[in-house]
C-alpha cells in the first residue's frame, strides 16, 4: 500500500504535437480510491497506462510511495491491473491465471494455492478454479481478472474500465462489489471510466480530464456542488446541468424577465455576458411572468420525479430561425407535472447558482 | 515420392462435403440467402453446387486411383507386375515378398530399414530448428519495437523469391569453406542449416501473422504480472500459437522427408548418411532390373509422414484464444 503521485507527468505520442496527457498533477493518498473520468480521448487511459509502466513518460515524474517509478518497467512497480477486456490467459485454468504473477515471483506452490483460494473465496469463484476462461460467463471472467489483481496484494490496483463489457444490471452490482472490496482491502486504487455515474458512486475522489488536461480533482460531493469550470459542470450530473449564456446588467444577470443577483465583485470579473449554470433539481417553477419562460416540449415521468424539457420561449419569439438551444431541464414533482406545450416560468433556487466566465469557462465566485 | 501428394486429398473432399451440408441446412431452415455480390460469396456458392461436388468427387477419384494401384502393385509377385496391370491382380495371390526384400536388402542393395534412421536424424532438427528460430524472430517482429522493423520484415519475406536451386551450389561451397564436415554431427549440419535457411522466410511470415492476432492486452497483462520477454514468449505466446507451429511443422516435415535434391547435393560424398529418398532413387538398381520393388519401397517411405500428419492433426484446433479477452 502506498501513495501515488503524478508530478507534471506528460505523454506525447510519437508523431503528435499535442500531448495526450499534459502536465498531470495528482496526489493520491494511501488507500484512496481515485477515479479518472472524462470523454473518450481525454487521456484517462493513457494516464493509467503511464502509471502501470505500459506507456512511456515523456516529461515529469511518477511516484509510488517514495519510489520514483518513472523509468521502471511494469514488473518492478508492484502494481496490478484489471483490463477492459479482462486479458485472461486463455490456455490457463482460473487458478493458474490468478497465480501466474506469484509463480513468476517465485512464491512456493503451497503459498500460491493458499492465496488463490483466499481470493477465490472473496470473489465467489471457488468452484471454477479448474476451469478455463472460455467456460466462464462475462461476469465470472471479470471476477477472475479482479482475482488476479487481488492475489498479488500489490501496492496499487489499476482498473481500466473493468465494467464496460458487462450488461447494465451486472454492472451496477459489480460496481458496488468493487467499491466495497477496495474499502475492505484498503489498497490504493486508480480506476478509469467514461461513465460519470460510476465515477461519482465509486470514488473517494474523482479527477475529470479533458484533452489531456486535468480539469478538477475533488470528492464527488464537491465536484457536484462546486464545479471549477463549465466543462466539469456539464459533465458531472445526469441529467446535465443547465448552462445558459445571459447578459449582465446592473446588479446581476438578466434571466428571462427576472434578475439573478450576483455580487458586484463577481460581476467585475466577467464581460458583458456570463454563463450561468443551474442543476435541474435547483429550479423552482414560479408564477406567470416571473423568471425565464419555457415552452414545455417533453415530460419524462419517473414516478417520484418528472423531468421537464423546455426551450426558452423568448428566444424563439425573438428569432424563429435561431438554432434550437439545448433544452432546459427542470425536475418537478412527479404527481403534478406541467403538460406538454404549456409555458412555464422558472427561477433558480437561491444559493444554487453557478456562475462562469463566458470566455474562459472558469468559475466565478464561490 | 509423387505418390505422397494425393494422400491429403480425401480430406479436401470431406471438407467440401461439410461445406455442402452447411449450405443445405441453410435452405432447409428457409433462411433468406443473402445476395452478396462479393467474389468470395460467388466462389462459395459455386463450390456448393451439386455439379461442383460431382466434379470434386471425380477429381478425388482421379487423384487417388493411381495411388491405390501402386498400393495393390506393392503386394504382387515380380512376374505378375511385369506381365499384367494391377487391375488384373485379383486373379493371382498376393505376397509380402517385395516388402521383405526392400526392408532386408538384396545383393547390391542395402536394407531400407537402416536409412529410416538417417531420415529421422535429418528431419527432426530440420523441423525444430527453423520452428524455434522463426518463432523467436516472429515475436520480435510482432511485439518488439526496433528501428527499421517493417523494412527488415519485408526483406525477410522477400527472400522467399530466391529459388533454392540457385542458392544450393554457393551453399555447398560455403559449407566446405566453413569446414562443416569436421563439426560434431558432420555433414548433417549442412543439411540441417540448408533446410532451416530455406524454410525460415515463410515460417517467420506465417508465425508473425499468427502472433499479431493475439490481443496486445494479453501481453500487457503478462508484463504487469512481472513477466519478461522470455517468459511471455514461452509461457503465454507459444501455447497460443500451437496450431500455427503444428501446421508449419507438418509442412516442413513433409518437405524435408520427401527432399531428394538438397540431400543429394549436400551428402553427395557420404552415401552412408543418405536419407530414404536417395535409396528409393537407387532401389531399382543401376540397370533398372529391380523396378518392381519401387512400389513397396514408396509405401514404406510414406507410412511415417501419414502417421505424423494424423498425430499432429489434433493441434489444428480453432478458438484457442477464446475466453481470454472480450470486446
């Protein structure tokens, strides 16, 4: 068990000018579960592979514990990795798959057998130990891949989208299992996913990457309540946060017919327009004429809640040829949702407004 | 030697029969046939038609009949062979005399049994050596990044173009200059090395393609598990490319076992080391007065390749990679 530290770690693929991972700085605590998340091509898998030693580091350093592992080969790093496609050795039995690393390390046979059996017990694989991977189901293969990592009791677990090949139901189940297993074993874990729900539910901390750049690294709660920029605000949360560009006026920002109070200090750091963000659950439906008018287009009823998708009515009236904006989403009481085609007026709840600089996308204020 | 070629043919027929059965099944289930315009699709339809099957069966019979004739002939008496065709042989009794004579030898004719050993001594290293070298080279070409990798690979494969007949005499001179004769193992070394050299380009190419098919994550998993190149090669890759090793092994075995030209060139001065094929060549006697022994000798010499083929066949399994990776 150890800490992990990315210190300005950079990876530039040969033939590319733009780095795939650009000066990544993350400190991971001992025993922490860190999730790297981002859209495809953001460099999250590359970062993980750099930590595993499968990808060269072109700049900066990577530390595991107090060892500089930047130029060490994978076998000298004491890390275990779970691959997206499991990467089990097809010609070996489950037990041999799990014990392969120990066999290489020269552990004696009885000890290997003991540790494989312990891991198999944890993962409920005991009756499959003598089978070949092809005689297992997808979920079982995934568990064998986990087992292969556990058996080694390495300093760091690396997981590269280990759930993406499972069906939806199994994915949710396994998600919880992995998270609780990690807490129990207390091994520092770096987990890569493109699924922000996975990231939010599993991680002690979540790091959001985009185009090789770290956007924010925080606890899921903090990430949700306090996104550092427009990208994180739009990426984390489902349905996504509503983001609107609104003009700045005296004392605040114009929001439909209403005014959003924004401190003078914050306004001084913005231009003529700002981007405001508000989560669907932080929107109140108000009386007519108060706030932003929305024409209701779709209502999704989920039982307890209903999500109302509407377009700002005023925009359309102004210019009917204007491209349709992203719908504005409002969560309302599931028992009395507005009807399709209706016009409703909405206003953000106080204290739940996120304000961003429109040019830079950076967060303004707290 | 030519009699060895038709042997695999019944297999082909069986394959076609299977393909045909598959085609019929499609019709029976009433599944709408896809109207693919691809050349492969056309070819597949062409060979599944009944006419094609009849043609294939006819070809198979045409190829195997002479072999069968040879087989029958090998059991006939000398005077029968010399006076009538094999198709008339069912009137007269069969005999094992030809086999006895060939195996035990006659005047001026060494026993064939002795030369089986020679053929073995030649064929085993001449199969294993190129297999090992080619597998190592293929691993490097497929999975290790080094400068000029692709141009070197093309160069290796391009060597395939050089006909061995052109390279033979320079090779003999080279081996003489190197003094191969005085090495332990003597002249056999020149045969082993020559056969390996001629086999390598194709072997490297074939095994390389096979190794490339193995998912990269499997090798990465092994690296993270702590395996170096040697361990990855022997414990992860070699078991997975067993079918390729077996098929190339069979080809090389048949080629070396049936080879006469290279053996004659390299072993010209030492007849006691000659393989079976060289004895087959001389068995009919200097004046051709014992040609009736040829059919029996030929069948003795093909017995082993058939056995090898059948025993290695179980390695031709598909789906060896199944289950390791997903997606």
